[in-house]
């Protein structure tokens, strides 16, 4: 019929494609808003902690122990002072029911390795090659503290939540050590600096703290590593069963 436009199949397909493409650019109304970024203001602080620091000095240690006591882990503590340093490495293997403690003290010249296993407790002096079994050989996995006196290094510190980081896939808050509170209990320090990293689940992942006054400097560094997968092998110096 004269005057009537003729459409080919290719032209119809092109128009359909343009219409569909145009519709895809329309705004949607069923998208969920993205979660807000975790900051020090909205961070879910574990028991004993807040944006301003420690709320109760007894709680951070208890919270830390509750999280780590049944988990394989390796922790390293280094204490440096004017006349020497001490390094303590604790390893707990929950699956095997074993633990180890390495102690190196440059001030007194001690270098000991203690093995905790089903056979009991064995202490080996790496310098003298002397092996002894302490009189009290009873030990339990829950009684093997992750770190002696965890609360002591944290006492009397002025803290400020500075940033949110990720540790072992878990959100953690990093505190800056901004100074020391009045009347320090641990040492008569007049100033302190460093940081503390605490996970949202409640365990202390690391800290690096320096206390000082005009006469001394005390530095303590702690790191919890291999969380969840640490192993303790039977040492070669252990006597045969």
C-alpha cells in the first residue's frame, strides 16, 4: 500500500535493543544501602574497653583470657630495660594437648625451654643441657596463661582510640598511648608512648608500650600470632616414653 512504511526484521530488533538498553539505565528502588564504615565512634568495643581506653583494668585481662584459652596460639613478649632484656614465647597446641614456654633473660643469663605434655612438665636449660622435672607437674590447658600478668603492662596508661584495623579477619581498634595517668602503680614513669591493638572479640592482638622518666626507659612489646593454628612438637631433648 502506497505511503505505508515498511519495517525490516533487523530494524525492529534494533529498536527493541535500544528500548531495553534505555530501561536498564533507569534508577532502581530495591537496592539496600551500603553498611556504614566502621570507625572508632561506632566500633563495638569489647568488655573492659571504650573509645576513651580501659574502663576497668581487671576486665581486659579476663576478656582476653576468655577468648584465647581454648585456641591454639603463639604469643611473644619482649621486655627491654636499661640493663638487659627478657623474651618469653608461649605456644599452645590445643589439638595435641601440649604447650611450650621459651624464656631468654640476658640480665641473668637464663635460657630455658619448658615443655608441657601428657608425660608431665619438663624444663631444659639450653646453655647447660640440664633437664629437670619440676616438683609440681600438674598442669591444665586452661591454667596455662597466655601471658603472665596481662593487666600489668596496661596499668596507668592514658589511651585514645585512633583507628580501626583488621586482625585475623576481625575488626580491631588501635589505641594510641598518649601518656600516663597520675600516681602510676607499675613504675614511677612520667611519660608513656606506643599503641595497643584490641580485636572486637576481646583479645589483645598486640601492643608496643614504652614508659620513661629521667632515670630509666622500659619497653614492652607483645604480639599474638598464629592464632588458631599453632603447633607444639615433642622436643628432641625429651627422654623416651
